[in-house]
């Protein structure tokens, strides 16, 4: 598995905010990251960046997973914006891009605990490696702590990759775990056979589309009626009537 596939594996459910005043670079980063991240938002300076950051939190009740920002920008630079973001969310992962190596800048960002300082012109391999590291850490931390309530009697334990009905374990096969892990990652999304095949590919497992239906039928028998919904000609999803809560 190459680094691009590895990045997608860990970043596909994450969000990223790009704050960069140089439009060609900003557009290039947005176009590139849309292939890897679920949500990509851009801003032209620190003022817009803070507005986008607060707006995202207001709308989704969560923060961006990763922020990438230039230093020198009009209206409000990357230093001021990073300070304000850290005041809002002290744990925010931030990557700084800069054509400068000024020690004052470096000291300011070190004091802020910025995740990475990458010089311009950007070495994309270095940037992708840093994004892979951050995305992997964020995704694994989330998986290790999240207990997802499926309904009044069933929960999904991300860490154990297990469904529990009250205190009883619902035994899943390896293939059923991969499928359910995919479904629960985006409960309101429809997953086609191609999506499911790719989920197995990430685990370096080859699966033919004709066998997917059988695995889902077996999985469905272990779960409440209609928890997994089939949309004919489109794919599958967790039934939207099911309320998912992360504990």
C-alpha cells in the first residue's frame, strides 16, 4: 500500500481548513486534498480563517481536524490566527507553511505547540507525510475512545471492533467487521459495492462484488431489523432512523 492509499485510509473521514492568501497555491491544495479528506474548506487570510473555524464548529458542533496556514497574510497573519484558534481549541492540530525561517516566527509557533513548520516552496512529499502522521494519530485516538450508541440496546465499540447488545457480544466475522466499520464511519452515507470493495482493498483483501450481498445478509441477521438499509441500484447504509451517539 503506497502513502497515498495510507493517507486516504486515515483521512477520508476527517476535515481540513486551508488558510492561504496566494490563490494558485490555495486552489492547488484544495484540489489535491479533496481527493483525501471528507471536508475541505479554504480561507484567504486569518480573519476569514477564524470565521470559517467558528462557523464550522457552530454548524457541526466539532472543530476541524487539521488546520494548514500560511504566516504572512493580509488583515490577520498566521501567528495571530493560530493564537486565536488555540484559545478556542487548545488541542487543534496546526501545520504552518512559510517562505521564511525567521527565528521569531519559529519561537512563536514552538510556544504554540504547532504540529509542523514546513518551508516554501512546499515539498509535497513532506507535507503528505506529515498529514499521514496527523491523520493516523487522530483516527486511531478517535477509534480508541469512541463508543457509538446504535440504538437503545446496541453499541459499537471502535476499539474492540465489536457490537454489543447490552452486555452480550454479537460475534462478527472479519469481513462483517470491515463492512460494519465502513457503514458506521458515515451513518448517513450510501456505500456502493465499489466503496465496499475499496474498504477491503485497504486491508489488502480482494473481494468480488457478488459475495458482498451474502456478507451483508448474514450481518443483517445479527442486527435489529432494518438497521442496515438497502437502496436498490445505489448501495447500503445504516438506517437513518437509527440515532448514533458517540460517548
